[in-house]
C-alpha cells in the first residue's frame, strides 16, 4: 500500500524513492481502493520491484 497521489490511468506507473543519493523505482502502482458511495480514495496498491525481480529470475 502507498499514499502517493494517483489519477485514472496511473496503473503501471513507477513509485520512486531516494536510496542514498539516487532515485530508484521501488514499486509499480497497480490499483486504488475507493469509497464507492463518495468516490473518495481510501488507499493505493503497488507491487514491489524486488517481487517482480524474483518472478523474472524464476525464484
């Protein structure tokens, strides 16, 4: 979960964090959860890059 501001169509967009003095993509945005009555954002979901790295490596 993350609390970065997102908009429609942002799925797959990078979440960037500073590690030391370098920016790194640490996750990819994949969904948002909204209150269906008010359409207000509750939280956003993402997939961590290290999880995706393990999938690609076959581990």
